[in-house]
């Protein structure tokens, strides 16, 4: 990963409250397994009911989550932008996606697999609590 992306990733982890709990060695290991991806406006980033357990940290742009309401209706349940993360529900629900997520504009994200989230983030109690609290909040709403 390029130096500018590493620095952006460090800044993002700070903004979402993870960085104070990650030492430099763990950060270097985490940056090695994070993958940078880009999505174009309108592109589906996550498909509901798909089996995917990746965790996404938004670096640039915004995206919108959609769920089914009734048989034929789909509604927006929120917009997420830079310094937000998503995919935490699939971490706790065995990889099954509960919503669609689509790019509202060009979106850059850092993607981390469940295995690496477990190894580098969920093993830190303060970060695990923040991720699980966000999942609970989103499941309730």
C-alpha cells in the first residue's frame, strides 16, 4: 500500500476511535491485510443475503444502505460517509448480509476480511465493543 494510503488509513482509524487501542506493530500488520477498493456512483457494494464477511472503512465518498420493507418495497436506512464503517453485522451473523449498500458517488474504502478483523481488531476489547455496539444499533433501527 502506498504511503499516502497508509497515512489515510491511520487517520481513519483515529476518527472512528480505533487508533488509541492499536499499537504500531499491530497497525503495520493490519495495513498489510487491508485492501483498498473503489466503487463508482450507483455501483452495488454489498448485496443483501450474500455471503460476505468483509469489514469496510470508508475513506472517501458516501454510500447508502437499503433494506426490504414488505414484499415489494425497498427503503433507505441510512447514508454513510468517510470516517464511517460498515459490514459489522455480517461479522456477528456469520457473513450473511442484511442490506444492500450502494455508492452515492465515487467511494474509496479499506476492506478487511473477517479473519483479519478477528485477529487485529476484535481481539482488542475496546474495539470489539464499539463494533458490536454499532451492529446492535443498526439491527435495532
